[in-house]
C-alpha cells in the first residue's frame, strides 16, 4: 500500500490519517488480526520475544482494587491503563495492547477503577473525578513500587478512562511522561484538559464520527506536542481486521518516543 506523507496538519500514518503537531514517521504496521493472543501465537509481533513478562496480581490501595502488573525483563518504562465504562482490568482490547507493550520492554498495570459495589451504580462509570482519583492512587502506588519506582510513567485510557487519564495527568504535572487515548472522550476531562502538559496521542476510528469530532475539538486544547491519529474504517471498539493492531503500533511508537529517553530519567527529575 502506498504511504504518502503529506506536509502540514494532516498526514497518513499507520494505515490511518494523522492530524498531528508535528507529523512523525513510524515503523510499518503488521495488519494481521488475531482474535486471541498468547506469547506463542503472536511472536511475529514481538520486539523482544525472548523476554516474556512476569504477571503479578496486586491490590491497589486504599480500597484494595484488583490489578495485574506485568513486568518484562529489565523494563524501560511503565504504562498504567484506565479502562472504559462497563469494562474492567480484564478488557480484552486493553490486555491485547498491554501485552504488545510488554514485548517492547514496557511494564503495564491494568486495574479495576471501581469496586464491585460501585460498579452497581451506573453513574459511577461516568464520574470522571472519582475515576481520576483512583488512577492517581494507582500512580502513587506504582511510583513507590520496588520494581517500578525508577521508571518513567505513561497512561493509556479508553473511552471514559481517557478522560480520567487526562485529569490525572493534569493533576500530577511533571509525573506523567505521555498519554494515549483509544476511542476516548477527552472532552469529559473538562477544564483539566487545558492544564495537561504531557504529550497526548488521541487514536480514533474513522467511522466513530461523533467521538472523532469531540477529539478534534480536544486536540486544540492539548499541548502542541499532541497528535490525533484516525484509523480508517474502524469503529468505536476497533473490532475490524487490523484496527486494533493499528492502535498497538501507534501507542507503542508514542510511548517509545516519549518515555524511553536515552537518560532514562523520569519526568520532573
């Protein structure tokens, strides 16, 4: 497939159109779609197939919500995930992205933003301040962990979780090195959107038109280092063949660029 790179605000990225400030080249995207994933059947995606991640089931204070911390050999950064409404740490899409990051030497933390009792109240899944507070607690925990304290931190948010990630990044200025939003609602971050300083990548499906319009508006309020990537033909959950692999490629490149610095120093150091 031809991959024309156009100068200016709009260019073609990993099979998608990028509304970028500025546009940057990326590696080629493997477009094979996999419905299930394991280290054995996805080795063709692996940056470091000889370094499987170790999974540690954890409880995040203060409420003890469940989490899964995946630690590759000699991790170079850590990304904390914030799932969307009606989902959990077991989200198959987030797990797919997380395992791809693990194979690139990036540790990941997926955890439940709400307790089981809180999930029963549908209003809680849209309570962005509540979700952001849980995410901030998780970031505090990860910053104190013996195996993660020295790592630069990124955030990956989906749907309403993206808004929570942006609020957390704004609240913890200097502690978050990069943010990626998958099909997110950054508009729900409210006034905090104007205070975000971390480079933010917004990934939206081309067929998710209403959310795409909201992301375009949000991009204007984010720092100049932020970008919008549009995956053609993809809908809100990216179920189409190759769509989630496009998300993986974009997220991985973003975190490698902004978290894995030559000095390895954390933001604010």
